[in-house]
C-alpha cells in the first residue's frame, strides 16, 4: 500500500459542513427551550444508538462476532446509520483497515502517527478516505439492501431527525436529535483517539490500544479497547467479570430470544494472556 503523504491528509472543509451544522444545531436549544420530553428522548436515543454502533457497526459488520437473520441485520444497519457516521460498508471497511495497520503509517486514524485531532475527527473529512473499500467487505457486498443503505448513508439519520421533531417539536429536534447525535459522535470518536493514548495495556497487541473504564462507561463497553485488539473476534469486550460491557449483555438477552446466535467469546488462553502471538503482532512489536 502506498504510504500517505501530508497533502493526502488535508481536510476538505466543505465536506464537514453537515458535521458543523449539527453542532450549531445544538445551540438552537437556547431558542427552542429544553423540555423533559426532549431531554428523555435525547437520553434514549443516545443509549440506543451507542448500542447500535457497538453491536452493529463494530462487533457485527466490522468483525462478524455473532450471527443474525437478514431482516435483523438490515434493522441493525439502519439503526446504526441513524447516528450519521456514514454508510455501514464504509464504516466496516475503514475499521478493518484500522486493525490491519493499527498505529502504523497506514492506519486510517492513529493518534500516534497524526495526532489527537486527526484521529478523533479530522480523518473523516480527508478526501482519500471518502471511498468505500468494497474489496475489504466482500462478505457484506452480497446483500443488496446493505449496498443500498451504504449509497444513502444519511437517510436513516434524516428520518430520525424528522421523527424527533414530530414527537417533541423543536426541542425534540435540538435536544433529542442534535445533542444526542453530537454526544454519540464524540463518544465513538474517543475510541479512535483517547483509547490509543489513555488507559492500561493488559495484552501485547503491537499497537497502543488501551483499556479505559470511563470510555467503556460512555460507550456501553467499547472502552475495553486493548482487550478487543487482543482478540477481535469476540462479541464480548469486557473479558474480566468486573469489566462492564452492556452491549454484550444486551446481545446475550437477544440470543436468549433467538434474534442473534453464535456469540463468539475469547478462549481462556487469550483472557489469561497465554496465547501465541501472531506474526503481524510480533513484527509490529519488533518494529
């Protein structure tokens, strides 16, 4: 793969207008006011969408850590895309690339290589990261409905924004949608940035991934990032009993209901740190 150059990393600001617009939309609460209905709606939408990102974008589509039906798969993809983090295939392909090149010069969002701001949000608006690498998600491209969703990345978010306005008026749009969307964005982005800078490393992974209990609290279990890098195929990221992972707990309940199945768990040797390190990890550590 061709190494990135400085000009490749220039942020195309026109593409970030929508992102900035939602942030500005949060300020309209000064005009619309804050109601209990809108605040409750915002809290609910934050929790539901954080789950959809962790269980959907990440653990299912990027890593295939469990199985589900085609209908539930589409529903999970649609729900994840209400977070306005682009298309499901775009998200999965970039995340797979992140793991393949984690914290090297070819990592799509490494704070070690390009700093906190770039890893947190800047990389999203770099033109060379716009395209979806369909070759990296061949297992997903065979689903026409997922391809359709990927071509209309912001439709679910637009429909949700409209629904919040219909349910709770302008406060519903400002608080229920804009506030919760911005909170979901930055909680998610902190996994790309802070979870490679702040926290503890339990396992040798060849990168700077770290476990951070506060990020785990904010993202329903995604903050156990070093655990995840040590064994990416696990539907459970909190590998120890005290590492809370509400996303996994919800997936476990869904498995009891028959909605999902084949939840992959890390082998005992991995949890204990007694597993053999792969060649890629060894090479990274040596480098």
